[in-house]
């Protein structure tokens, strides 16, 4: 299988969260940089990483929604997926 170089854009300050998630999935050569995370992996890794990051964003938004800072559902159509 071919190895691909992935670049994941993030909000500033969330690079570490995204890099930790990529490491948890076992992706090699994970590097957190300003505003992005870079790593390598296969096509299957791309799918796993995408689903994992969407899940992390959704659950983080739900926690924020129940805080005093955000009072609306950030991803109202996510449950349809």
C-alpha cells in the first residue's frame, strides 16, 4: 500500500488535541505545527482518522454546548450521518 502525507488544518491552540488523536490511532510521524498537524498513513488510515476527528469534534462541541459559553447545537445535522 502507498503511504500518503496528510496535512490536517486546525484552529490555533487545538493542534495538540488533533495530534494526540492521530497518535492514538497509531499513525507514524505525527507533527503538530502552528495551525496544522502533519502525519503519514495509508488510505485506510485516512478514513479512520477522518471519522475519529469528526467524532472528537462532535463530542467536544456537545460538552461546550452544555457550558455557559455556547447555547446552541453547533452540529445540528450530525446525527443524520
